[in-house]
C-alpha cells in the first residue's frame, strides 16, 4: 500500500555535522573536508541505487563535482553555528519501478532548483537488507544558499523564516504527493498518497459530503514501529509465510500496527461492497427492475465480491 513520507532536516555545525560528511555518506563517496582537514570515506557503503546533482542553469562548472560543491558550501559559511545544508528525506513508492522512482525524484529536485535557486544532490537508496523491503527512499541534500555564476550567494531565507518556512515546506510536500500519484496512476495503481494530516483529509471529506471517508479518517496516525521492531516483524512475517501459518505479531508495537491495519482493511472492504451494491442497484433500476428486485441484485453482487 502506497504511503507518504517527507521530512526536512538541517545540517548544523552546532550539532557537529558538515555538508561534506553528509554528501559523502549519502552518495557513498570519499570527500575531503577542506575546512576541517578530515576525510569522509564511505565508498564501502552499500544499497545506493543512483546519485546525481541538479544545479541552476547558470551555476559554475564545479557544481556537478560533489566534493567541490559541498566544500564550497562549507566555505560560504563563516559562523560557528551555521546551517550548511538542508536534507529532504523522501519515501519512494515500491509499486513503481526503479526508472520511475528516479524520474519523480529528479522532478522533485528540479522543482527545488527552480523554486529556490539552490544546488541539489540526490542519493536514491534501496531498502535495508534487514528492514522493510518496500522502503525505497531518497536523500535530497540542498544548499542553504543560492548558487549563481559567481558561486554561493544569498541565503534561502524563505525556508529559514518561521513565518514562511512552514508554508514553503507544505507546498513542497504537495508537489511530492502529486509526483507520486501521477507515477502510481501511470502504472495502473489504484492507491494514492496524501500529504495532508488525517485531520485535514477528514475535514475535506466532510466538506464534499463523503461521510464514509470521513469516518475512515477519524483515527490516530499509525504508530511507528522503529527499525528494531520492524526488523523483528519482517522476519516473523517471512517465517509465517514459509511455514504456511497465520502471521502473529511478536512485538507490542507490531500488534498495535497490525490491528490498526486490519481494521482499515475491513473498513475499505465494507466500503467497496457498499459501492458495488449502489452501482448494481442503480443499474438494475435503470434497466426497469423494481426496488425489491434491484435490491436483491445489489445484495447478491455485494456479498459475492472476491
């Protein structure tokens, strides 16, 4: 089932982090940080499917050199507590193929460049071997200054400001949802993602008179399993499938998540049956059947689903 995730973090010197280390780690490369005099070597890192850099059209030639790019970003900041980069972490739909995942991630990167004039460094990662094998994701590292012909210039204050930053990020969350949904539609997937909170989605459903969707959305956000619990549950699911038995969660968090997913699945099935009944009833009435006959046909269609 398609799910939505986009988070934004900052690379802060005050937290002991650097843009050079972040760029090297996410891309699985070796970068020497000229400011610190340290070498960040992650060439042994596995699970990296693709990396690329997107920069403004008038950017210097060195913008596509990952080591130079992030060293220049570090050199452009003089304060001890500077934010030297921003990271957008994206969940990628497992329902689409690697080429499509690359395409929508590049489109998102290009939108960041167009909107803010920054340099964007993308690393697409495969799921961890011990984790959820649907967890395709991308790390999108951006500069916090505009990149122009003379190099890094003004700060992207629109993202830093408390007044405008949240609005901008929400706009980009919407962009990412649209890109995913278009890709899902192209491959014939019915599922869609929604970047809005459950509360906002529920309000929208109520406004359009969709009481069933509103009721389905009247729930708490799904509990996050965390890496350890997720790994345990994945192993148990695989064992249950091999042994031909029913999967029973082995962790407390896993049991809560499993129960919530079962409840949502039951609700969706009930809604699908109701939709079938409504469509059948309407078709039978248009064909000249009486209310009772049409009702019986709708009931048979709904109960015979699946």
